[in-house]
C-alpha cells in the first residue's frame, strides 16, 4: 500500500523467478508470524536478477523485508530512504 495515496498494489506472476521470489517472502512471513504474530512485515519490492548462459540477464523480483508494523497500528510506518538510512555509527 502506498502510504501517501493509500492505494494498494498487487504483484502477479507466472514466471519461475517471480514464483520463487514470492515463495521466499511467504516463507519469511511464516517464520515471522510464529515469533511475532501481532506484526505485519513491511516489504519493499526490489529488482534483481542473474546472468543465464542461455538467456542472458534474467530479471528476478526480491521482496526485501525492511521492517515490521503492528497489526493494530493506525499510524503509517515511515518507509522512506531517509528513515532507512537513519542509523548511528558507533565510535
């Protein structure tokens, strides 16, 4: 869901690489659900791929888990790049 417009997005695929990416996301979510059943993952779709000897570059979606949000939270989580890069570097 886009936090600004509240529009929902759907990922649909029939390709082997798309199903693999979606399957990896579901496996991660199932593990997360066991440890933290009151949260949803915050997911960012990122492009990736690999070089295949027969086909050249093959695109592959990666669903990166960039955080969590409580299921009952009304506030929209901050998923901006600035918030993602707001880490302190220890001295």
